[in-house]
C-alpha cells in the first residue's frame, strides 16, 4: 500500500517514504530483538546457574548422608562381630574365626 500510494504521487516521494519507513522499522525491530535476546539469555543463564547450584547442593548433601550412614553401619557391624568373637574366645568357647 505504501509503495502504490507513493508511486501514484511521484517516484521521488515514494522512494523517500519507503526507504525511511523501512529503515526505521528495521532498526527499531532489530534493536528490540537484540535487547530481548540479551535479556532472555541473561535470565536463562541465571536460572540455569541457580538450578545447577541447587542440584549440586542437594547431591552433595545426599552423598554426605549416604557416606555417613554407610560408615556408621559398617563400623557398628564390625564392632559387634569383633566383640562377639572376643567374648567367645575369653569364655573358652570356639569363636567364628577360631
């Protein structure tokens, strides 16, 4: 519509209108897209960093808990087994490893 109206009025006016309007729209849209892309990237990067930090904290806590439970269970079992063997040996009975 802009081109046909411009062409009906005169070639030079139509050319000027089309060029200036197109340039303004393109530059504005380009700037908006660039700003939005930059903001979206920054927000996404922040969210990813936050999620990664939270997951790392949870994973580290779980590993620490599991490690502590594993060590505690193993130490308790060995201690009880060794105590039973010592009692059997001291009482003159045959122990597990005797």
